[in-house]
């Protein structure tokens, strides 16, 4: 079995996704905290591991890989059971689209480095993050509606099997709640996130259950 070490931060939604994937696949790993609030991600030591200066960064037998989408896809190839992407090409594309709505169109806009550029006012930052969380979740809700019209129904974000879409949706819901987003317009997304969050894998990956969590 390969040796895995994950550089992570307890409240990083990108790290949350990877922890979730590792738990779904029941892969043992060592967790190493990188304190984003103290700026440890900007240090030379972390930059050597992660050229972007972000978390997560996963080492597999000493080889690093960064960016949560790339990490999760690699895990799915190296450890194929249970799969996180459907085998059918159209279904896989649908799941990837949901992943990218969150990964590319939602989460980066509420990232710490973006909020810091807005200035020091916490209310300005909060309203900005609320806006983009709301916009992103609205897109997810519309995608789920489209999928239902195509006959895809079930407990999770895409059908009745946990997929990568859930790994991205659950942390984004966590962020949305942190920023006070009204979730009532997104019943499908909320129900899917709740179903995914009820799994043992999601519970183990929760931010508050990480060794570096701040009460």
C-alpha cells in the first residue's frame, strides 16, 4: 500500500474535498497541518511542496500532487474502488460539470487571498462571499433540475451513488453556511449535501474533526 501524506488546513474547502475522497476510499494517510491564518502557506518550505502556495498538497510515496481536482482524479485512478466518477461518458461529464461549477466558478471567489484583496472590512468580505456562494449554488440547483429531466434521480448530487460532485458540494455548503447564505432556494442541493454528509466518510472529513481544528 502506498504511503500518503496530506498537507491540509482544517477549514480549507479544497482540503475538505480531498479528505472526503480519502475517507470514501478508506485510504490511510498522514495529516500535516498548514496554518493558513498564520501564513505558513507562503513560506519557502511549503512553496517547495506546492508551487501555488495552496493546500491541499498530497504526497503519494514521496511524489507530490496539488489541486483538489487533480488529486481526486489521481486517487480515482490509483484506487478505483469505489469509483468517484461514473463509467458512462455522459454521466462522467455531468459530474465533472458540477465539480467545475464549484471548483472554478464558486470557491476561488471566496478564497482567503481574494477576500484579503477586498480590504479589511469583514462585512464587505462576507457580502462578497455570500454573493458568489449564492450564485454558485443556484447553478448547482439548476444542473440538478436538468439532470432530473434526463431521468437522473437519487439521494446524492448525481443519482443514487456518491460521486465527486458530492465531494465538492458538501464543503461548499459548509462555506455557504459560514457566510450566512440563505439556502432555501436550493432544496435539491441541500438534500443532496445532507445525504452525503450523513455518510461515515463525510463525518470523518469534517473540519471540526481535524487535529488542527480551532474550537
